[in-house]
């Protein structure tokens, strides 16, 4: 189909604009944020105070701070006062060190009702900063579909009605890139944030952040995937946000000590060059290498997290996807990233749906997508995974949630809770890729069974109980969601620490907070409750830091120095942590010690837990974990690992399983696992300085300097 | 019997680090192996004999995901 870019542009109607002095970054900050209210057609500049920078740093911290000030305790995700906030952080946008293109996006989630923070690579965050803004706040709702254009070259921001543009991201991002660029080369200076029709018609919408791939002359997109932020975006009737900035230079972030930044960058580039091929091969396979590893270690979610491996897993291994990938030698998602984990499949012929027969660029797949739409649905077909990847991206829906929801529906179908009549003819059995794809298309169109599937696992459980008389306890056992967010793709069943790493999070079960499976289950490095509690204090808080400053986590630990294993606390990758401490000082001029990786992050982390309480969902009951995440939820699962579980009953629980009936062994293990999880909660809360009901104590608020009146007022209600 | 990461694993005559890794299905590329506290280089996995009662640590250098 031919698209007339000129016609689209001419159909724009200017609603309001603001001209401004672009100014310059000063040691990682512009010291102002851009506030846009779509209900009032208002565009404003707001100053950033030193106190906010000190306490909230940037990125996720800024997002949570601005969101707290925007909403009240009764605000729902689709109320106009909910905001979408995009911010990178003081380190974001440098070009000398791998992984510095990250932005954090924050909003109240349609799935959980509490703040979701979702990280995304790509050019938008840095360009937004260089255009003059530490963060973008988007509030209110437009009357009709609009685009927002931030022209960082000329210091102008506009809100324009945009009636003709398609919403699906692979189209709108390319069209707007064409529309606003001055030349083919200039397309590199444009980044577009968008979400497709799937985001409008489901609660699992994501945001796509685009950039132009000069070598391939093609649009590429990265995702702020989790939590339904794309749904909020489309509910506000925003089709896209476009930023244009043409003057990116090596010192655009204006660091205090540029030589140090360069020195640290060269060191990591050399490490990647020398070691990546011997370690995780990120440059060649990206995160897809994890598929075969997870399968070997019985950690690959299979059939709605029932199992951890499958004999056909090799069909969706990195070896299979490598046959599809086109490596260009410079596939990073921001200037200077030599880890370059993004992978591209060009000229992929679409087999189904509205773009059937067209050749498209597929960005990915990441491991999470492979596991979610693949093994978790019992489907082991690389072409199908790529098809699903493409459509999830362009429709603007989260592959993790889509795969989790689909796997859950398949499980319910095989259990007889659903049938063809209820699914409108979709035979949702594990392994049925045609049904899985049709479900995705329906989700995007907001039609049929797909329309309700797109509401997420938590709402599906309630609906199946109410409408079909399903057993609520059974659905709670097998529905892999916590706080309303679907679990990401690591099987936590055999790792008590990872069970906590998922369910004791603030945002919901996204592994971004803690990924402790190997430390716990394989290395056995944190055997006691105290060890696990320490890890569940340290890692969620340390990992928060990346999202405050604009950094990707992958260069932290997907490549490690050759002598890393000789260092104390090797799992922290101490040399890279030292790099970060030096980098922060080199950019901002602020002195930083290693302990500040915790000291800077802990205030934001605890603030986020208080925010959850403010919205009504902070307490211990919201940290409960589905049985399937902590152990066998069905007899079938027990029997699939009978030898292992029998041994555990004998050696750990102190029960001799020899004469026991299978059902009795299963129930004994189930009770044991539940008791263990409850004990873990007690240990972790105590270590974090929270009460037994997960409330940060007044002492904790004071310790981390967040004992602001409003924060204390929320906490006092729950003590 | 030997210990691998603190857990009991059956020992048999002629076991090497390489066979321990195969037995445990430890396929992750970035690992550090020590036997009774001594780190063993990758080049010596197939020739380092594991004796009954040995304490083997196979630390997978991954904290990400």
C-alpha cells in the first residue's frame, strides 16, 4: 500500500506550540523538564531543583517523583491526571561507553494500578536531553489523535492533530521519520515513540522507541515493554512523539571530565572485543543465547511454566535464529555500544494478518520473546517466533505478557476450563501456533476472545471464575502473575531467592530487579534465609541504579573481565561497578563511592514501595506468589520431577516418601514450599527495614532521607 | 560421593572435571571451577581427576538476565 507522507503532514492541525532556547547540557543534566498537558493543550518548562537531582538522580527516580506529584490515591490508569514520563539520566547519551542510550518510562499501570517503570534502549532519551529536557511529562488526554513534535534543532515543540497516520509502529515511525528528516542521512537524527492498535485494544500495550539504521536504510525499534504503558499512551490519544536532534557530538552530555569518560569507554570496548566471543557471544547472538542455557538448566518456561525444558528446544535456540540474523557489525541501539546485542532479521516475509505477504524488518528476537511466545506456549518454531515478534512490536503489545497470557489460556483449554465455544473457535492447545497467532491478531483488533485475553492473566482468572465457574484456587495456582503483571521468562520454581526476586518487587514480576537463579539454584552461593535476604536487599536496590542514570545492565555482566572470578563478590562484577562510580563522577562532577550504588538507589526503591501503599497495593498480600512459581502446582508437575522432589522431601523436609502416595507427597511439597516462601518474606522485609506487612518503617524512611511529610503520612496509615 | 556446589553427587572411578560438568549438565560457557579450593584452568578440565570425597565448586559467572 502506498502512503502519501505529504498528504499526512498537510492534514496536521496545529493545536499549540512553544518556542524555547535549547541551551546546553551541564554535566549530564539540562536542569529542566518538559511538561505537556493534552487536555489543556499546554506546553511548559519546569525547573529541576538540586534537591530533586540529589534525591531522585534521574530516569526512574524522576519518573516516580513526577508521577507522585501528578496523581492522588484514587487515580486510575486511565484518568487524565495519570502521566507517562520519559527520562534517561545523567549518564544517558554519552557515546564513549557501551549501553548509554537507555531511557526509563514510568506511569500507573493498567495491569497493576501501581507505578510501572520500564526501560528501553534507543535514541529518544539522549535526543530528548540534548534537545533541552531531562524528562518529558505527558498528562491529560487529547480530544483527537495527536502527535507531539520536539524540534531540538530549532527549539520548538508542537502538539498537532494527526488524523491520517497509521498507528502500527513499523509504519508510523517510518512515516514520521521520513516526514521530519531533512535528508536520508538526517533520518538518523529522528526518534519516534509510538504504540500500535494492540496498545489501544488491550492492557498490555508497550511503547516503541525508533531509530534509523543507516547501513540497512531501515527503521529499527526498541521497546519499553512491561506494564501497559503503551495502553496509557493511546488512551491519551497520542499517536506518536517525535524528537529531532541533529547535533549529537562526543561531548553533547558535557561531562565534567571527558578524558576519564573516554578512558573508561576504551577499557570496556577492549574487554568486549577480546572476551565477548569466549563468553556470551552477545555481538553474534544477542540475548537469544539464553534459550539453550535455560533449557539445559531446566529453567526454560514450558507449557505455562509447568516444565523447564523440552526435547524440541533446539528448534528455537540461538543457533536456529543465527540462520535468520543479518549481522552488520554495528547493531547497537545507541552510538558507541560495542556490545551491540540487538539482532535484526531483514526481509522477513510475513505469513499472517494485515501485513501478510510483505517483507519487514524484525528486531529480535530477545530471549524473553523466544521463551514467552515459544516454549511457554509449547511452540518450537523459529519462523513463528519471528512472526509473533514482528506483530507484537508493531501492534505495540508486550511479548512477555502476550506469551504468558497465551500459555495460561492454553493451560486452561487443556484443563477443560475453556473450550472452542468459549474461545470463539480457537483451539488453544499447547503447540498450536496458528491459534496463538490468531489470538494475537484478535487482541490487537480488540475482537473475539482476544479482546478479553488482552486484559491480562489477573482479569482472565476473575472472568473464568465468574463466567465459567472455574476453581479460583486452581487458577491462582497456575496463573503466573503477581500484582497483576505477568511473570517474565525464568522458571523460579527451584530457586527460593528468585521466587522472592519476582514476587517481592515493587513493579511486579520482572527480573529487572533481581536475577538470582544461578547464584541460588546452581552455584548454591546463598544457601540460608539470611543469605537470600541479603541478596534480595542488595540486588534490587543496586540494579535500580542503572535506571536512575540512563545505563543498560547488559554491559555490566553479560561480559566480565578475565580476572573477575578472582575478585571478592565476583557476582557483582566489581571492576564494572568501579567503572560506574568513576563514570558518575566524571560526568556529574559529584563525588561518588562504591557504597553510593546503594545509597543513591535505596531512597528511590523505598519511595516506590510507599507509592504502592499510597495506591492501595503495597502490603504483603500483594507480594503473594502463585503456587506454580514456588513449586509444583499440580500432581503432573510433581511427577515430572519426582526423583528430585522425593529427594528433597527426604533430605530437606525430613519426610520419607518411600511408602507415600503420589498425591500425599505432592501436598507435602506444596505446603513446604509455601512455608519456605513465607519465611523468606519475613527475612527479606526485616533486611529491607520493612514491617512484617511490607511497610517501610519510619526509621527506614529517615535512614534514606525520604521522610517527607507526604511519604510519612502514607506510611503512618499502615503501621 | 563428591560435593558439587555443596550438593552430593555420586562419584565413580576415572571421573574428571569434564565428566562432572557433563553429569551435572553444566553447559554455561563462563564458569570457574575449583577442586578443594584450587582453581583449575579450562585447559585442564579433561585431565584433572576427581577423587572420592572431593569438594568441587562450579561457579557460573552470570548475575544478569
